[in-house]
C-alpha cells in the first residue's frame, strides 16, 4: 500500500510527505524530482524546451515505475492525477490524499519563489491558481480517497509539518487504510 499526496502547487505535498513517510516508516518519492532526474534538468527547462506534452510523457513514465512500488509516500505533481491512466495506476496499490488549502495562503507560499513554469500563461499567480483550481477541483475530489486541509499554519514550520503528517496518518487509520498492530 502506498500513500499518494495530490493537490495544487504549494499545498506541501513534498514537505508533508517526507514527514508522513518517516512516521509510517515508508520510503518517500517526489514524482517531480524523479522527472527532473530522468530528464537531467529542471521542470521549467523541460517545459520551455520541449513543452507540456513531453513533460506529461515523462511524468507517465515515472508514475508507471512508482505504481509498481509498495510502502511509499508519493508526492505527485499537481497535474499527475488529472490523467485518468496515472490515477488508475497509482490507486491500484495506494490511497490518494488530497491536500487542499485556501488560495490566498497558496499565493503567499508560492510568492516566496520557485522554479515552476506557468500552467496557464497568466501573468498573475493569483489568477492562475484560481483558474487551475476551478479546472482541477472536480477531478481532484473524484480521485481522492481522503481530503485534508493544510491551510492552518503557525510560526513553527517543523511543528506544523509534524501535526499535518500526524493528522493525515490518523485519517488513514480511521478510514481503515492502515491497521495498527
């Protein structure tokens, strides 16, 4: 059984995922990192040089590899599970956790800087996030087995990540995806 984290950019799939993997004693995999390793360059460069279609083909290759694993927490790129085949592959041996967050908080988090290419070509990150959420939210909810809101924050990032990972672990146990013992 794997745990697949999905959601918009900035929801903390990677940072929460690493802590959750430690708690569960699972390995951690970030599909975007795997894609960059496969391509030998950053995602922004892949998209700039070859386009989104090429990126999605690499993503599917990585998903196929990851889907064959067990006992992994997988931080899936924000668009990974929008593809029906990717979702089917990952759900075969995994539970999907949708991380949701207030858009204004995501805007602030993403404004801190990143190496992420635009998804819509909009000049405003706020407009882009709202548009991407509108396009993806129905699919996210349809694919998700569990939803968790990561909006709450405090001044202590480490404690926040630990609390969020513990909450997600508890949700997985309550929903009987994992059995204590």
